[in-house]
C-alpha cells in the first residue's frame, strides 16, 4: 500500500526533483509533483508525494515543520479532494 502526502508552504522555486530528493531520504518515492497554475505554469506553493505506507509516516513525522529552501514545510497525509459544485 502507498500513501499520498500533502506538502505545503513550498518555495516558489521548488521542483518535482527537489521534492523527490528530499523525501527519498526517508524511503522509496513512487511519485513527486509540485502543483502548478494552469495558466501561468508557476508553482502554487504545494505538492504531493506518494510513498510506501511505513516510509510515508516516517517522512511526515520528520519533515513537518522543517525548513526547506527557506520555508517551514507543512507535511501531512493528503485528504481526498472535496467535490465542488459546478455553476
């Protein structure tokens, strides 16, 4: 089983590779993605990392609140996206 991890408060210059490198210190990273604005292509300041369950729990504990590229990260288990009504 794998776990999806939310990573918030990323610096605007953080890349997918930066996330993968940071989280690989805690185990096997299945995927790492910084979310970008559709129109501008700029980072939205958060991303997601997918890891094996045990590794993910260790990474969340170790990295939540840690400084990375000048910002204190918010790291926790990703919650399912809420459905928003279309208008």
